[in-house]
C-alpha cells in the first residue's frame, strides 16, 4: 500500500475521530485525549490517553487477529493514529461479563465482585440519547441492524475474544472483569471494529482487586492514564 494521506473528518466521537484516507477502503482512526463517561455527561481531557490507547489497541488487535478473530486494524500510523478498514458498523455493543460490576449490579441488585460463571453476554443499542438501552437478538433482527448469521457471529467472536483475553490478562496478574466490542462489515465479512482499550473494559489487579480501567475516571479515583499504563506494562506493551 502506498503512503496514506489523511482526508476529511468523517465523524468525531467522544474519544476518537475518524478521517478518510487516500485509499477508499481505509479510514484513519485518531485516538484523542478526550475522556467521557455516563454517555458524555462527564468529560475531561487526560494528557497521554490517546497515545496510550492507540498503542494498547494495536497490541490487542494483533493478538486477536493471530487467534483467528479478524479485525479492522491494519497498522499504526503515528503515536495517536491507526489505519483501519472502513466498516459498515452494526449499531450494537456486545458485552461479556466475567465478574459483576457496573450496569449489571445496578440492574439486578448484585454485589460488585460476584463471579459470573459461565460469563454473561448482553447486547446494547448504541445510542447515547437513549443511554445505550439493553436489547436482544429479536430487536436487532426486527430493526434490520444485523442478520441472524451476523448475530451468531458476533456472539461467537465475542466469546472467542473473552477466552483469549481472559487468559492473557490472568497470566499478567489481572482480572478481565468485563468488556465491550463493536463489529462491522467489510466487503461481506464481519470484522471486529472500534477499539479494545481500558476505556471499554474493566480490569482489576488479581491480588489487590484495584481498579485499573475507566472506572478510575467514572469514580474519581485518580491516576487514570497512569493506571492504563500499568495495565499496558503488565501485558508487556512498551
Ligand atoms: P456497563 O457495566 O456500564 O454496562 O459496561 C459494561 C462494559 O462495557 C464496561 O467494560 C464498559 C463498557 N462500555 C463501553 O465501553 N461503552 C459504553 O457505552 C458502555 C455503556 C459500556
């Protein structure tokens, strides 16, 4: 592939911006320092987060690719930018929980830290104004957001990601509590899109159960980017 040039801004999300590239099949994903929680209600710029997450995501996507989960990630372009395949996104979030925290505790009155074995799987409709409501397969089918086959594929791939990453984090002394994935199609193939970073998962230290992910920002625990870097260091990302 020739040197890619950055084109016009396509979409600016809460933490990342997407630009056209000189190749119509690829976009440039820019990881910003902006951090948001509670559907954009709490916002802050945290110096170094964009760079940390860009590198973190590249590391995880390459591992997943090796494990047979096809992703949109192509290559790192700069400290804060990655080249990705242009996906037609399915507007749903796929969440697996190994341990109860966050939404499921509020919804079902569970105590944080309860082991969920087997893990749970949930779909959410990606819509900030509606606060990402929980949905099921039938809503996805009814509104034409994905086919039966894609729904099954999203579930299978999300569990495959869980198996791989649960082991990876555990071997590095951490618990993968839960995470969120998004998928999209590229030339008829369903690929993992968006990102896998501490912004979209919960990770605790196995010994101390200290929270190392975006809950540090949500709950004002401090040292947000430093904790993301702690996770990266434990995983051997440099
Ligand atoms: P929840 O406990 O708030 O439902 O979140 C479950 C997981 O999904 C957690 O790791 C955070 C992640 N998540 C996102 O990345 N983006 C979102 O918009 C939401 C609601 C959750």
